[in-house]
C-alpha cells in the first residue's frame, strides 16, 4: 500500500529520514500544479511549526482512500463560558469538527476557539476576515504552556539536585552540581558582578539564573520541530521583558530617578527637554529586550525550516543534498544562538539593574 507523506509538523529527524522516499516520489512530476502544491505544503509546514496549538502533531499521512490521518496526542482545553468547560482537544479533530461540551459548541479557527450555533455551525467573518463569533475565556494547556510547565519541572529538578549535592558533600558538587556550577559561577562572575556591582548583585542572582536557564532550555526545545517555540511567542517575551522592567523600576534609587527627571550638571532648559526622553527610554529598554529575543528566534526558525523545505522542492541531485547540508549546518548554528540569546537577555537585564542601583558621587 502506498502512502503519501505530508509536510505537516514533523521533526527534523523525520524530515531527513523521509527525504529519500519523498524525493524519489517527486521525481518525474514536473508539472506546475505539483510544484505549487509542494510549495504550499512547505509553507504550511513552516507556519504550523511556528504557531502554538492545542495538540502535539508529530506527522500526518494520506491513506489510499484519501483520508488524512494525524499522529500525535491532544492537550486539555480549559474554557470559561458561563462556567468552567474542560475537555480534550481531540474533540476538534485537528480543527475539522465542532466540539460539543455541556450543550455548547466550539470551533478551533486559526488557533483560537470560538463559539458556534450548533454541530454544523460556522465561523462568521467580517469584511476584514476577522471572526465575529463569541470568544470564551481561554485558559487551555497549549503546546507552549505545556513546555513552560515542563521547563519549570526540569529546572526545579536540576537545582534541587544541585543543592542536595552541596549539602551532602560539604560544599563540593557532585552529579548534576558539577555540570551546573561552572554555568552558575559564570553568570555570577561575568554577568552579575561586572554589571551590578559586588554590593547589590546577590539581590538579583535568583532572577538572573532563572531567566538565563529558562530562555536557554526553551530555545533548545524550540529546535525540536514538533512545534514547541516558546520564545517565538511574543506574549512570552513580553512577560519576560515586563518582569525585568518591574524589577528595574522598583529597584531604582534616588540617583537613578534623579538622572531621569532632573539630570545633574545640565542647564535647566535641557533638563526639561531630556526628562521625557529619559523617561521614554525606561520603556524602550524592555521593549528592545522583547523584540530582540522574539525576532532572533523567529527568524532563525523560519530560515532553518525554509532551507529544509527546499530539499523537497529541489529536483536535481545537487540542490537537494546541498539544501540538507545547509539545513544541518544552520541547525548546529541554532544551538549556539539558543545559548547566545539567553546570555544577551541576562546581560541586558543585569545592565539595567546595575543602572538602577548605581551610586553616584557628585562634587
């Protein structure tokens, strides 16, 4: 029996493993219609990889009868619509059917859940193609939420093991502690102390370590193409930037605020002009944190998935292996980017904290 593999969310490993059979299947199909379908499939694969969803889709295939089968597992959907509604995302059948829960009907439309009139209800769109259906409050465990919880468990386990190893061995790390100690010391000695100062750095070490390991680990998970891209979600990077902004704001001493609203040593007219600019700068800094992390991770994933997709569009012996080779090289580079973005976010956060607690001597 012959099955046609689709390009919906599958891992990089699966792409490489299925490349030979898929490439041979595409040989001999030189028609424009086939080429257009392949390009649409690649684009759909990239978009699906970047988006959050209510289930994990590993891959899909089409049977001889023309039915599309999905392989993966669902996640819980939690809605508030005149009461709590909890059900499995499998009821949506990957967005193909309407889910009925306690007499209410819901439909998954472009990654968002809307209320419809009945089992055959449809999404009504306005002139700008925006859904006008009622939208319940959504507290669902999506892929990104699931990964955030998973990373929390991993970090709790790692640092708990590290603390226990110190306690049992009189301050000498063993096991997990041997791996984590150099990283912790690096964050302390190369990031926290130089940017914050020895007097105040201890107050911020817990946050700096948390944000460094969190961003690093979720970036590594983002390289697994089943679609867990937490820092590819601008809402997540916004929350991280807001935490840095709140800590900086409430840590600011009188010198910090004085240099913003009434800069010493500057003529009064210039103070009036600079005050709103400096105040705006306090908002621009966390905004830059948010955009930098989001844009770099998103761009890296788009380029990597595009290069892998080119392997399926190439129809000669040179283009396909070259695309796979470039994809492999870029995937290795993304491992470096995952750690680099965690480092940059942590360094800039420490720099902002240092500016807030810096003590100036005026003569």
